[in-house]
């Protein structure tokens, strides 16, 4: 069974710090990886997608992918209280499927 | 960007009635749409994959006769919860697939069955 694992948290960081969110996945042939942010009571919002090993930066967000270790992470620099949300890691389920497999999410709290 | 809308955003109904939820991709064509359900403090659960012009593919444990999905066009998919009961009360979210495997989510529909 294909699985995506995340620490449920809560992860608490002070404002201005770097928040580091981690995710591991079990399907070695997965090719596409996504980070979504979900505010309480709202639907998920796409933050980043990453397909190749290494880092991908977009503003204050950096996604890191290591396929050999089956590990993907999201770094949030200069964390703001508005970043407080649950962050969902999602991995494309291969084998011709179009489905994404989601982790259970990590709840991040940024304290002012 | 890629915008997906859902209607209604909130619905309250009596037990035994049917409820239809619409999901529209506003600025792109979504050959594939997905329907998820999320209970409070729990993760997203995929219910079904909907492809335009064909029957939906349901996940294990999801009753296809209870959750009717129609994907009649490249921009519209509907989910009908038939004979809704209180245990069907949940947050229903659709998503549209735009490119590769990227999914963009609608704002969700909160269903409360009394």
C-alpha cells in the first residue's frame, strides 16, 4: 500500500524563524510531489510542486526532494503568523493512476 | 492561476433527501476531477475519480449508488449524495487536474444532514 508519512505536529516556531516540514513516501517510483496548505475550515491550496531531486525555491518557500531517500521537505523562511496552517504532502501514485496520495498533514503554528 | 469553484458552499438538509454539489473549473479544462471528503480534524479522503464522458472510479468502501458522480463536460462535475443521513455530514471538496498531476481544489461544500 502506497503511503505518505508526515509528523502530525503541532510544530511551533517563532515569527521570523525557519519552519521545516518533512514527508516520506513508500512508493519508490513516484515522480511528482506537492505541498498544499490548508487553513482551518478551508480547502487545500497548492504551494509548491517538485519533480526533480534537489531544491526548488518560490519566495519564502523551498521544497527539497531526495528520491533516493524517498524524502521531500518544505522550508518556510521568515515564518509569519499567517503561515499557521496544516501542510499536506502529496505524492503522485504511479502505475497509470492519476491519484495523489496525501499525508495526514503537519499543523504549523507561528507565534508572534 | 487555476480556479475551481463549488456550489453550494453550505447546505443543510433533512435526513433522506438528496443533495447535489457542483464543481466547476473556471479557467481551464479539467478532463479529470476528483471528489474528496474530510471529517473534522481528519485528513482528506479520496472518494472517486471522475473523467469527462465516462463513469467515475470509486475508491474502496465508497458506495457508488449513494454518491452519484456525473462529469458531463470538461468544466463541470457533480456529486449527488442520495438519501443523505447524518453520518454523511462532512466537508466535500472537489479538485480539477490541470497539468501533469497537479490538482487544484475548490473551496469545498459543507454538508449538514439533520
